[in-house]
């Protein structure tokens, strides 16, 4: 699988799957989650409400992933995953890695070949950017054989992209 770093807006990525750094309610929010819901339109919210009414009455657990339509996005599906809130006193990195692994597994089940990931948990959830990139790359570089041939890490802002580029190059 090719891994690329892209600076930009994940809602503009032309891929099979856009991964949403969702909150557990699946009903939209701020950051990436709000942007995906706004740009994707009401079809995404309708499917998320149906998921809440059936399988996820208490919300989507941290580290898990589920797919919906992409609505008006230039993608086929959105895979929603809930990242952990960063803690300086508790190691939650396995949950963060689960977000990437479970999203990739769902993308594979869908037959997706291209996936765009945001930097999960690095926004309002406070995960340090360099470590968040490292966690993502650990999973993507070790991925089992999959139908996914390209994984894009879509980074918001030049500073985040520069940090990600340094972590990527360090290997």
C-alpha cells in the first residue's frame, strides 16, 4: 500500500473512502466531523441516525469504525471512527491505532482501493501531532494484505504537514 501525505481539506479528496474522526454520537460535531457532515449533506446524518437507532444506541465505542454513504462528498463511503482523547497520565495509543486498523478493515470489506485519513485525535482531542502521525504510520505501514492500494494522510495546515513529513521521513 502506498502512503502519501497531503496538506488540505479531507472533504475534497476524491477517494473511495473518507475516514471521519467522529464523536461517539455519530451525529456530527466540530472539526473534521462537522466538515464531513456539512459537505456530505443530510444522507450521512440519516444513516448515522439509523445506526444509532439499531446497533449503536449508546454511541460508537472509541477505536471502532462503521461505514455510511458519503452523500455529496467526492467519495463512495465515509468510515466513521472515534479517536481517544489524549491523556498525559494514561496510555491510550492502542485505541488510536485501533481507529486506523478498524477503519482500514472496513474499507477493505467495502472493496475500497483508496482511503483518505484525517489525523485522528490530533485536533480538539489534544493528541500531540508528531505522536499522532507516528501512531497512524505504524498501523498503515504494517497493514496486512488489503484491497487498499493507497492510503492518504490528509493534514490540515502547513505546520501539521511539515511535522508529519518529518515523522514520515524518520521512518
